[in-house]
C-alpha cells in the first residue's frame, strides 16, 4: 500500500466484533418475536416455539455434513489434471 496502511473497515477486528453482536442480537429478537405472534401451523411441529430457527440450524448442519460425505466420493487426486 502506498502511504495509508489502514485496513478496510470490514476486516477491522472492532467492526467484525460489532457485526457479530448485531447479527446475534437480531437473531435473538426474531426468535423472541415468536412469543408475541399467534402460530398458524400447517403441521403440528411448525407451531412450536422457535421452530424456524432450530429447523434452519438443523437443515444447515445436515447440508454441510452431506456435502462433506459427498466430497469423499467425488474428490480426485491432486495430480488429476496432470495425468494423461
């Protein structure tokens, strides 16, 4: 860099910490709003408290685990493109 060695605002530790706090705070608020709304469940389980939060977390973890397992079958050697 020329003269100005200041980091971009998105990679500063203070900004990252602030974004995490605001993000977690927003998630907590959105889950707590579930207390004040009347559920209209289509299935029985989707009327439980915080259903969309924990369901989203479980599905995200399942997708990551599935992708890892799929990677075991699809990965190639490092020299895959060098082989003729």
